[in-house]
């Protein structure tokens, strides 16, 4: 089954009220915010990625979902497959670094053994406090679409991790993403909808628009690119399309009125309107959508 | 690393207060009780187990941890690897059955793809309400050790699932275990310590004793065996040792005064005393411990 088919089938089961119809970054239960993500060797991380980067990343990407809800971090549960001693110890070292960096505590978890020759499958569940952010379905017609920072760095970092030559800063963006926890907390009370950019700007923005029953237009020329990204990939149409369809950004994407005073830096990159679907412009010119909007699981 | 080494390393990290030192069936956070378990094809379930039994089992074993804390079920998050259509659909059917049977709701989760040839690794996180049961470290010298029902049926069912001939009731005990949620809820306010029997009666009882800083003696002759188990395996010393070292029972094991009036059926099978370690008797005779006390991950 595809992910979409499986989730559609799950939606026919008895859902908890806090599941938000399985359509948001995190669930809400008893004043807590909860999210879970699994990463698979060879799919979500490279077999030769440093284990300490893998553990950092699984913590960071889960906390990024809490950031999108403006939730304060309570802690995490780890589901870990034991393997060789050196890998396990290095994973633990990165895990400890990430917990310290994000003031996050270990709540629980479990360990399993995998049969010989199997790739690692690692799960993490993150729990936060109350989430002041609205659901991603809350965008309103007339809202602007905003993003908190540069797009494309993580995707470029993945290309560098796979062997291309490029700046260390991009590699770090891929290997050591930073969840925007304080930014999310400050933005949460002000925005109409918020999510993190994890699968790619275009696919994530189109998900917010679909959840909100709206159309969204994104101006490619307005999407902020880092100097490192421009040095690596250029700044032409193709480079911009590559940036907005790559994943691993972990910036916050939100809907809010275009004239709003914001407590953190953010860039207006598009607008919501009645209707449905995603449209792209490059400045004033309409441009066709790329065949692939982002990372589909 | 071994599981024990890994958990010892995790204990050096910043732990949440509700993690209970990573030494209990479930964590406590904000009035909720939370537990997580991963099951691996070929390790925790057989490749030819029916997918609907696998989904039933992952729900049941997680809810059994909530039962041990006397927590009411709130719901579960599922971490699921998509594979072939028929397997996924059958898994969903059993999942729906289990949710309905235990009045459990879906809170969230995620799906991943696994590389070709990879065994399935399925995770579940269960969340319950407030847990009135004490920690497993609460047993007191002089307490009796009690168990709510027959031991060994699940382990015998696993042997039948692997090809031996035996009663359907034992196979059902392995394939469709029942978490003792209402029993756990009734017992929780009365007991000094409680856990579920998942890895084997001897290893689980020795864990409760160690957590409580006590010695425990178990009388093999007092351990309740089902008629089906006796028909399948006999009732001699070897059959009793096999029963108390097999896993997959999901009975509740608890410490409480020997003369206590209990709200649910339970059998007194041992006693706690000052000291440390596990000792076995068979009636009045001391008997040696078997080399293996249960399932070690």
C-alpha cells in the first residue's frame, strides 16, 4: 500500500480526539503534545553517516514537530536496535549531545535485536507540553505564507554527504538540523497555521493549503536561499526549484496576515486564497509545477 | 552492546522524573502513563504468523504494560513499515479488531518504507491515564508474590505455532494475548508492586525483587498451569520449569501481603524476604535455578 492509502485506512479506525484526524505534525492528549518518527538506514539516513549525526537527527526532527506546535520539550522515548558496540556507543554520544543541546530528557523506550544483515530502524517519540499553535488546517484566505529562514540547505547537504563537493555549512544543515523551538513558541500564539518544512517546501505548503481548504501560490523568487546554497547550486530557476523540492529543512512554515508584526525573522513567500491547489510564480510570471513536489514516504 | 549495557548507558543521560530510572513497565508524565514496544519479524513474531495476529499482539502487549500500572487506556501511536498490499490490509484488520476489543483509539504514528528483503520492524506506543499502581520497586519483605492466572500457555503456543501439535487454546494464548486491564485497575490501589509477565515468570519476578532490593522465593508447585498446558507438556518438574521460563504470558505479577482480600482471582506462588536473588522450591524442597530464567532481549 502507499502511505496515502494506509493513512486513509487508518482514518476509518476509531481515532482519538487529539489525533486531529491524523492530519497534523503532532497529536494532543491531556495537555501534552506528542509526535513520533521512525528513520531507516538507507532511506532516511546513509549507511556511512556518522552514528552521532543519526542520533542527533532523530531527536532534532522529532523536536521540530514540537516546535511547529509551539510546545515546550518534555522529553523523548527511544526505540533502538542494538548492533555493534562501536556504532551503539557513537549513537549514544550524539544522543547525549542532542538531549543536552535541546534541554530534553529521556522518558523511556525499548531495545530490540535485529537479524544479521538488516538495516537499522530507529524510532523516537517526542513529548512536549501544551501546544499553543493552531492546527495546520487554520490558514485563512488572504493570509500570507511565511517561512522562518533559508530553504534548500539540508537537501544540498545530502548531495554533499553523497559525494558532491560543497560548503561545510550545508553538510552541517543536513547532519545537524536545529529544531526552531523558541521561534515556534513565540510564533504559535500569532499564526493561523504552522508546520515544519521536512519533506520539501512545495509539498509541505500544499499540505497546509489542502488541510485548510485553500489554494496557495508561492513566489520562487521570494524564497530565501543561503549564501552557501547559492555558492553550491547557483540562483537560477533550476537551483530554486531544487531548493523548494528538497527535504530536511526544518524551517517553520506558517500562515499569518501579510502585515503582521512578527517576533522572529521570517520571509513572506506566498499567499493563500479561496480555491484549491498549489501554484508557482517566479516574480510576476506564472511557472509550471515541477513533477515532484518533495519527498514522499 | 547488550541490552543491559545499553540501558546502563542510557541511565547516565538526563532522565525525566517520570522515567522512573528506566526501571518500570511504563513512564509517567503529566498525569499520563506511557509505554513503547517494538516487534521484529523473526525475533518477536514468526514470518508466517498471520498479520492480523501480529497487529493484535503489538496492541495487546503494550496495553499489558498499562494494565500493570492500573492505567485506563487512552490510545496508541503506530510506527509501521509499508510492505505488500495483502499483508498491510490484513495487519490493519487485526489492528482494528484489537482497538475495538480494548476500547482503544488511534492517536497518531508514522509509516516508513523498508529496503527490499528487510524484515518488518513495527513499533507501538501506548498511552493511558493516571496510573494508581506503585512502581515495581515497592515490594516489601514479608509480602507474598501473587500471579493472576496460568503460566506457560503463551510459550507452549509458540511451540505449537512453530510446528508442534497441541491444543488450539494454547495457540490462541500465544497469538491473541489479552491484557488484564480491568484486573490491573482493581489491583493497583491494593498492591505494593506490580508488573506483567512478558519475558518469563522467573526473570520477571527476579527483576521485581532486584528493583525492590529484596530476595524472592518461588514455589514451582504453586504456579498455576492450565489444563491445556498439562495436556500438552505434562505436569512434571521439567514441564513446570519450561512454563516459568517461557515468555508471552501477560498475567499480572504482584507483591501484596499474604492474607489480603483481593478483588480478582490470584494465586500465591512465592514470598519476598530481606536479601537478594531468586530461589526456587518445589513444594518443601529447594531446587536449583535453570540456566536461563526467561527471554532476554
